[in-house]
C-alpha cells in the first residue's frame, strides 16, 4: 500500500467551502429561474450582435419575445424575484452592447401582440411599440395620413423612437411641401414628440398606465417617462395626399443617404449636438482631425464624423476607445463635453433585478 493512501484527505479551506456553497446556490438559482422561464419561448446565450445595427454585443443569458401583455408582466415579475436584470431591446439601432456575457433577460417586442396598428377617428393612429417605423411610414402614407415623414430613414421601432424622441433636422418646407426649394437651406428640427397624443406603458409592477402628451416631457433625444416598457402610442396626424406624402418620404431619405454613412454597420450619431456650441458634434470631431481614425475594426466615419462604423468584427471596447478619444479631443480643443446619444448597455450587477433603462 502506498504511504499517501493512509493520509487523511486535506480539509478544504473555509474560503473554498464558501466558494463551493455559493457556486451550487447560483446553479440551483439558475435552474429554478430556467424552470420559471420554461413556459416562454426562450433562446439561451443568444448573441446580441444579431440584434443591433452595430452588429456588436455579447451573448445574453435569456432572449425572450413575449407573446402577450400578460407574458411581459410575468417577465418583469420573474426578473425581480430572481434578481435578474431585464433589458428592453427595440430595433437595437441606438445601442452599444458590451462584448462580455450579459447577465439576465433581453426582451424584444417582435410578436404581433406588440405590433398592431389601426386608424382611429380624427386622423389618429394607434401603433404597437414593436412596429417598425419605416413600415409605419409606408402604411400611414397609404392611408393619406401625414406628420412624421421627417423620420424617413431613421431605423427602429416606434417604441424606440418615442423613448429616444427620435428626430431630424430637415430642409425647411420639405415637411409640408413636396417641392423643396434648393435655395432655402434653413434647417428645421422635428421630433416624434410633435405628433404624439398619448403613450401607454407597462410599469415595473406590471400596471399599465396611459400618459397624455401634456404629461410627457419630450427633450432632445430623450423622453421623460416613468420607468417602464412602452406598449403603444396614439399619434395625431393630418390628412394629406398619399403621393405627396410618399414624395416627402423619398426626399428625406435621399438627403439621409447623401449625408450619412450607411455603408457600414453603425448606430447613427454617437453624440448629441452640444447646446453650448453653434457647431454640431460631427463638425467639432471633424475639426479635431479625427475623421477616419481607427481602433482595430472600429472607425470614425470619413463621411460623417459623428458616426462610428464597424468595419468588420469591431468590439464594443474598440468603439468605446474611439468615443473617449473624441470626447477627450473635443474637450481639450473646445472645452466642450460631448454627451452620448448612444445607449451603452453593460451587464448589470445589481442584485434586485428589474428593468435596466
Ligand atoms: C444609420 C442610422 C441612422 C440613424 N439616424 C437617426 C436620426 O436621424 N435621428 C434619430 O433620432 N436617430 C437616428 N438613429 C438612431 C436610432 O435609429 C433611433 O434612436 C431609433 O429611434 C432607435 O429605435 P430602436 O427601436 O432601434 O431602439 P433601440 O436602439 O432598441 O433602443 C433605444 C433605447 O430605447 C429603449 N426602448 C426601445 N423600445 C422601448 C420600449 N418599447 N419601451 C421602453 N424603452 C424602449 C431601449 O431600452 C434603449 O434604451 C440612427 C441609427 C442608425 C443606425
């Protein structure tokens, strides 16, 4: 018999025992969480790069497309009960999601239960939050309803557009008239809030609340709403000739294609335009000489300096390095702090779970 067979096996240290206990607790916890989610249509370790316009983002524990309002309320409850963060992903066109695994549940409102649209009396429409914005524009044009053609070419869902108060500067007159005078170069800024009559959202408790326009604050690329998930909106539009509406949509799309970098994956403008400068963020970044600068496969666009593009397989870290570089240079040269328009999604470590916004 070998000597060491008679030796008592060494006791694991208290630290190691605690680590093993915690690991098995987490495994059991995950197991029961998985059981609670089993009645949903779930995808585990779904890569979020498939769901963002940047084509960047690590895998999330659970990807779920709820089939009803009840399922959505149940997910909010489960996320709190199990201390799992819940992230709402619209079209993913204004998001930079970190490369590492995202702990928790990503919810996407692609099911028809969240995409219904209907015309209401008085030139109004009701649209589910998951409705694609460009499809909604085509549909309202067909119905002879006008009011948000300025959003032509802005990718995403109507829920995302409201959360962000999506908007655009367009040539004056091109919103109301199909004939855009090339002499008039004055830019008018419009945002979705202008046509919103009400927004209905599900609060974290699962309670549904409708807010009228006068209860909502529409800011620059930001809407002040109570924490919750937008379920639907009512838009107040105006009657118009379908051909003229379509013409305005085409005009607005054309200028977007001309001025923005749509050849590579991106999330559109990275920074808000500063309120304390006559220059746009794009101009400021361009003047610091950063146009075209690359970090691995991420690049400050040569066409539009407020765009960061993913040339192929860029990481969130690469993009963030460029973000910090642009902020640093603009601050150093102009004393202006560029503020992100882009939403950066990081794995939430908070223990109580719930909606991360
Ligand atoms: C090429 C390109 C051009 C762009 N041009 C413009 C432009 O001209 N003007 C402009 O304003 N934006 C522009 N964007 C940015 C983007 O299209 C808008 O911000 C758009 O409104 C985002 O919608 P989304 O559904 O993709 O939202 P996401 O990117 O999925 O989400 C954005 C934020 O909204 C939240 N959110 C989404 N849906 C809901 C919901 N139902 N309830 C609660 N919160 C929700 C998300 O949690 C997140 O915080 C551009 C983007 C790209 C890629």
